[in-house]
C-alpha cells in the first residue's frame, strides 16, 4: 500500500484521560542505537537520522510517543533526541515515559527503583525532556508482588503536579485493580501482538471494558524482542499482506488495532520508510475471513 501520505489519524483516536491521541503512536527505544536495544555496547545511531524520524513522525500525525530515561546508547539518549527534535513541543503531543528500571552511566542495569527513588526518576525525565510536568508516566513492574507503595508514590507526584496521568507496564489484572484503588490508571503497557502472549487476550478486553488504553509493545518485533524483527513471517501473515499489497509488519500492526479501539500500538523504528509504512498500517482494514485466519495463527 502507498504509505507516504497516510496520516496517523487514519487509525482513529483514543483519550488518555483528557489527552486525545491518534491510535498509532511511536516507541523511541530503537532511536539511540542501531541493532539490539538496551545493551551496554550498543552502536549509536546517527543523530540526524534519529531526529529526522521523530520530526517525520509528528509530520505524519503521530502524537503519542513512548520513551524512557533508560533508553540510551553510549552517545544518544531517546529523551535528549526527542527534546532536540521536537521542542518546543506541539500542543497535542503526548509523551509517555516509564519509571522503575534504570541503568548506570555505563549502561548496566541497576535494581528497580524503590518508592522513594521514583521521584528522582521522574525528575530525570523532566530534565531530559525539558518539561515542567510529564503527560503520562508508567510504573514498569517486574514480578507479581504488590505495587501499592510504588504506585502510591507516583500518585503523590501526580497530586503535586509533576505528572498528568498514570499508567502501569508489564503487569497483571491484579496489579491494575490494586493501582486503580489508589489513583486513576489511563493505560496498561504490556508485551502483546499477533501470536505473542495470546493469554493476554482477556486482559486486553477487560482494559477496554474499563476505558483503560492497552499499549502493546513488540507488536512487530514479537519474539525478537530487544534484538528486533526477524526476516519473513508466517504464511498466514504473508497471505494477508499480499492481498493488501502490504508488508507483514503492517499486517501485524493492523491486527493489534483490530483488537479494540483502546489498543494503541507504539511501533519503534529508526528508518523513515518503516515509520511511514507503520503509520500507514492505521488505514489497513482486515476482513472477517482474514481476521479468522490470523486468529487461528494467534492461538496456535
Ligand atoms: N514497557 C516495556 O517494558 C517495554 C519494553 C520494550 C519496548 N517498549 C516500548 O515499546 C516500543 C515498541 O517496541 P519496539 O521498538 O521493539 O517496536 P516493534 O514495533 O515491536 O519492533 C521494532 C523492530 O521491528 C523493526 N521494524 C519496525 N518497523 C518495521 C517495518 N515497517 N518493517 C520491518 N521491520 C520493522 C525495527 O527495526 P528498524 O529500526 O530497522 O525498522 C525493530 O527491529 C519501544 O520502542 C518502546 O518504546 C516498552
């Protein structure tokens, strides 16, 4: 499908609290490096290339960008690139960040933040992005234990005006219920995609029923995770792609959009052509027989 002129608005809109975004967003994790993300010896991406991708994303109507202070390579930081490329920020741009994990200055992972350390992580994002408040902050969780203390700390920062809306990431339905008892939750950001964690289907639906956005990550990279997307795809995906003159990545994004109006994919890329194609996937409408074919693959 021709992609260059398709705007992110083609995917429809969803509201994160009082902030309305086009459903196709952008994940900034791929920008600081080429190749595998989140490794200490990552190869820094060309700065002009990364800035160009961010500016093109906004030109194409993307107004939901996901980032984190821990997205950096030896010479580039996703937050710094976002600030350099996009500040002064467009009025409608929603920047969502994540706290919880962190890496030391050489890129090695540190233990996840305690409740008392979260304020420092929020302030680090504020400094790097050049903002006085953050639009959306996700608490990124590991394990199934209680998040009440940490989410409560973020709720306090929201009350103090440092954060507009809260989300949670890498979580269970029990975490969502626990968080909602403390403060409103506008989004859940979990790994999910075609054939990726079908056991999340009920949680995806339940988020929609509660008016909570579900933001899937690795919708394209799938099992490739931090290393990125592989070559080729399943025959079912190829069949649907051929029928639309689309790419397998576009079919994967479109499939997530068909899971419900509250599903907001944030595909990441460092390539302008991939960005345009990912945004254009918002205009791809899959037929019932195509969805049934992909559903069988998803459940296999
Ligand atoms: N909450 C969490 O725990 C968590 C964890 C991981 C990620 N995230 C967020 O989720 C976002 C999405 O994950 P992701 O960046 O891995 O995105 P993704 O959409 O799953 O996949 C990105 C991979 O697919 C490739 N790709 C992108 N567009 C393509 C296209 N049109 N055709 C072929 N290949 C394509 C990219 O390589 P190229 O650069 O070559 O295009 C990269 O290898 C991240 O950027 C980050 O913001 C959150």
